[in-house]
């Protein structure tokens, strides 16, 4: 399977600048067109200076890497933009997929019209970045999201964007990071001065050990010493990506995952918001965490997925608990549907609004297994009859799963699960269940 999904645009994307007016056009692409329209959004940005600075920082995230080789780093990728429900959202990952960033432009951050809902891709080539850098506080900027003919025009120079592939690992990363965000809770809110003081305590270099966010009185600080209620941060040097925005921000909020699998840092600029999520360690990418695997165990009719997909598209948001109550659906079944929609890259999560938002990406339902090889391997083990239940009671399940020259033992006791394979021994369940545990759980669900 190819590791990229190739985009083919009818027109390129560009930023037009003439007579003091900037026009940013974003070419649109989708495998499943909900509406055949040329433009999703057209209007002006009410805070173009802040929005431009946030987009430049987002580009810095997209062009960064914390565990890839120089050759891999040269394969630059571009962020995603979603227009809908009176909001415009720009998203992207670092090349290693261990850092996720998003710029949210709220209803007061623009003055325009949403002609339709849709998702597209943004090209951050160097001429585009130069144009964004030149935007001043008094400039007028028009933003269009759609499939218009677009180019960067400045000083009589026109720059057209290149074709952009979307890495499949981004889809896997989007799956995990949104599910982690849905479980995160706000821990701290800091004003601008506190945030600036806090970031001064980031150690030099690239620390290999964990650091912890602690607060004594009203003074937050990062420390290598673990203390009660401290928030664990792996690869703390990645937070430096936020430093250019700190002097402009009104406040900083911190949202840790309950088991510290990620931390999310949100900067607020009135009607614009910038989010940065860090994976547990610098060497770990969100694309390999397997957060959706549990939700993919039970089978769900494709018709249900299609109906909820259409519901989410129409409403541009998705609250699984509320929908389950309204429609009388089982909450566990709704979790399975949520996992599948997330696995297709269709759902993002808004921490402030506490619900999922909808995005439409060039992705199909039958690619879920290809992007989740552990689940694919688990189904193969089942189809080949290599999973045997040895003991099954109300409180304990023991199974034997045939491997390559060895039989693995799987034990399930309440919420505790163990396996004798190398994957489990290495990760202890932190990065999702192994294929052997998945195969046993799926056998029990059948």
C-alpha cells in the first residue's frame, strides 16, 4: 500500500495580493462530494495579523521533525483546512507525527459567508510564508476556501502552489490525537506573564528525561523532579514551537490526558486560538498509538456509519453521548461508530466546546484495516483459526494464540489484560493492545 494519498487539483492554491488586499484561495478536494460547489467560504479576516502569525507557527510545526532523518525531513507536507459551522480550522502534524497543531478562527474572526461545508489542503511554500509574514496589523485580508484559480501575486510576481500528497500516517495521527483530546481535561490557565515565565524554565538542548509542570503559588515552572499532581511532559523541547506566539497571547490553557499519553497547550488571541498537542515522548508519533483499536473490535453495520457520517456533515459537529440519548442507541455502540469515523479522519475534537467537529478527507471506509495493521493481523489470526479460548468465566478469560513457532498466552481479567508477546512486553499496553489481545477480544465479541 502506498504511504500517501495523492491529491489532484483542478486549480492550484494561492495568495493574491494587490492594492493592499490579500486573497487566500484554497483548492478543494474530496473523494465523496456532499455538495458540488466551487467555494466553501468567502470573506475577510477580522484579525489578519494574529491569524497570519498563527499560520506561520503552524507551518513551523509542519516543517519540523523530532526523530526523522534529514532525507525524510526534506519531504515536506502541508496542513489541512476545514470550513464549516462558522469556523475555519487549519491543522497539521510535524513530520514525525508526534506534534499536532491547529489554528481555530472563530465566528468573530472573520466576516464572510459559508457557502458550503468542506475540507481542503493548504500549501505553505516559501512565497506563501513570505506573504503571510508581510501582513501588518492594519492590512485587509480576504480568505476564500474552495476550488478557485489561485496564485500568490506580490510585486508583480505570481507563485502557484505545487501538488500536495496527504500522508496516510496523518490520518492515523488524526485518529489518535482526537480521541486523546476527547479524554483530556483542563488543568491550568495562565495569563501572558505567567506563560512567558513558564517557558523560560524550559531547559536548553533536547532533554532525554521527562519534565513536569508544577505550580507553586501563582508561579508555574518546569522541573525534572516529579511531584504530586505534576503534569508529565516528554520531549519538552518541542514546546519551543509556541514561543513566537507567547508575547501576543491573552492566556495559555493546559489540557493533559488522564494517563499523560499527551498534553495539549492552547493559546488564546480573542477570536483566534492556537493548539499544540505533544505525544508522550519525542520519539513517539500519534500515528502509532493505536487509540482507536478498541473501538474497532465490535462490528458495526456500514449503513450506520454512513448515516452518522451524513448526520455529522449536516450538523458539522458530533456529540456521541447526546446522539445516543436522542436516538436511543447503546453508548458502547456509539463509541464504536465514533472510533470508525475517527479512523477515517472525519472527526476532530474541540476542547473548549467539548464535542467533535466534522472534517471530510479523501478517505474511504475500506481503508480502515489497512491503516490499522494490528487489527488486520488480529482478523487474520481469527480467520486462520489460530485463536483458542482455554478458560472463559465472568471474571477471567484465558486464551492461546498461535504465533510464529510459539504460542502466546492472553489473559483478560476485568480491565487488566496481558500477553506473552514481545509487543506487550515492550509497551505494557501503553500504545494500544497487541494483535493477540485484539484477536481474543474480537472472538469474544462475535
